[in-house]
């Protein structure tokens, strides 16, 4: 399924999902698939403290790009966006969640 996302969307989403617990190995595998499909595996590693410093300057573009996501990854993202969102990222992630929901239809 194609979904339109910007680099800023990807940064906010990765940050949000990184802050959530991964209660089971299957959940962890879903997270890893999500990073791969979103193209943010390196960013996630850096946010996790593995692989260098995160520089937000390269993630501030609001220009949307269409990316292909599997239904399972969209479901994982939608579930993650139902968790409490830090206020600073709420507007960005609410809009992204709406686009993810629309892609499922």
C-alpha cells in the first residue's frame, strides 16, 4: 500500500515508536520490519544509542514521498500511534495516522 510521508513524518514516527516497549520477540521483529520498510533502520539504531549521533537537520523536510508499505507494517504503525504521543509530535503523528488509516481502505 502506498502512503505519502515526509522525512519529518519519518523522524517523528521513529522517535515515537522507539519510546515504546517491545514486550515480545514477535513485536521486536515487527519493529525491525517497520524500520526496513520505512527506510529508517539507521536512524532507529542511532536513536537507540547504537551507531552515532542523530542530526535532525537532515530530517526536517516536509516534502511528501510515496512509499510502499505492507499491510502488517501499516497495522503495526497504527497500533503504535494509539499509544500516548508527546505533545510536540502530536499534530504530525495524528495526520500521519490518518493517512495510514486511509491507506488500509
